[in-house]
C-alpha cells in the first residue's frame, strides 16, 4: 500500500526542485521532507530523486510523481461531483500545473484558457520553460500537461497539435541603419548584438543559420523577460526574434522593422497531457485545442 504522505513529499521536492521549498509547501522541516523521501526510497528499493540544484526525479521517481499528481486531479474531480453538505468545508479549487513557454503566456495562452478556468473554478500553476524543453517537465512528473514543440508523445501521454507561432527577426529602424546598411549578411550578423532569452533559446541561431547557412557567434544580451526582450528591440539595444502577434502594433507604428521580410521562423506547438482520462484535464485540453485555433496559425 502506497503511503501518500511520503508520495506528497517526493512530488513537492520534484515540483519545486528543492527540499527547502517543498518543506515550506508542506509546512514541515526540510529534515522531515528528506526523511520521508529517504523512507520512500527504502520501501521501493530505488533512488527517486537526484539531489542537486535543482533536484530532479529519476525515472522511478517520475513514475511515482505522475501517479501522485493523477490522484490529486482525480480527488479534485470527485470533490467537484460530491454535493456540498450543510456546514461542510468549503470546496477547494483544483490546481492544474502546466509547463508552457513565456511567449505563449504573453500572447495567447491566458486568453485561450482564462474563461474555462474561471467557469470551472480551476487554479493554474504555470511552469515557464523554453518550448523545446517543456516536454521534460511532463516526463519527470512535475506537471500534468505541457505546451511543447515535441510532437512525439511522451510515454504515457497523448499529443495534439495546437497550431503555429510565427516569429520575426526585428530591430529598431536606427539599429537596422547602423548595423545592416549593406544587408543582413554573415559579417553584419557576426558584428551586430542580438538578444537571447536564455541559454535554451535557439530562435536567433535558427534565423542566422537560415540566412547564412553557417553558425554565427554575435555579441549577446541575455534578457530572460518577454517585455524586457521586446523593449530591448524597440530601444535599439539589439535585434531578436519576437512573436508576430506581440509586435503587430510596433511594426505598424514603425518602432520595429523586419530584418528579413518573408523569412519568418515558424514554431509548431503541441499539447501533451496524460493518456489516462481525467475529467478536469481532458476538458482543459479540449478547450485549449479549440481556443488555440483562434490565436495560432
């Protein structure tokens, strides 16, 4: 028989990547969390967490985390179907933990899911990661669903295409005149500073390879903030790949100009979630797919 106090400790460590933060969530000491995880490891005869910064689940740990999160959703669904008794406790809103990229959150994702979450009284716990890496979060059991570029389903999950986000290489008119007066070439790209969101961000590299057929190593600004990234382009700090939906008004006003008209980078997005049928999760995925069609190509 599984001990869910131990499983909750494991899931909290993987969810937060830290024994200290897990302890804060569970309102116990870090030592107590460590003891629970160690006891669970002894009972199953396998290491479940790779200790580090952050802590991550092993393959066995990920299986147990996915099980624990499924049980949480099933309990939330059951609670929603049981009539409230007079004088009973106020029903807790279920929480859905989703991995999604920052550009999607800043452009279409919230608009797509907000009405459903408000109507169904569902709380969102968004885990922000690069779209090429969000599938790892569902693989390790720390989320119940993910918006990802990975089309192939993670083991035990289903994958459905949501649509395509289009990115344009843009900069300010002054930046274009200063750095690309003779065109967007390998030499000009090598000298002109550009922005990267974080080390996982490959969009700028993809654009440069498309233009030059070579790997180019320009001066880099690291700006891990969507609004700051866009502002850096507008102010002429550098150039970067921005979601077309986010910069329509900036292009119309002339604050930003495309560096290579007709040469966008298109990113296909997929929704991955557990194959096991769970009402809340299935309904969320259905609404997300339907609404995404209104925002994505």
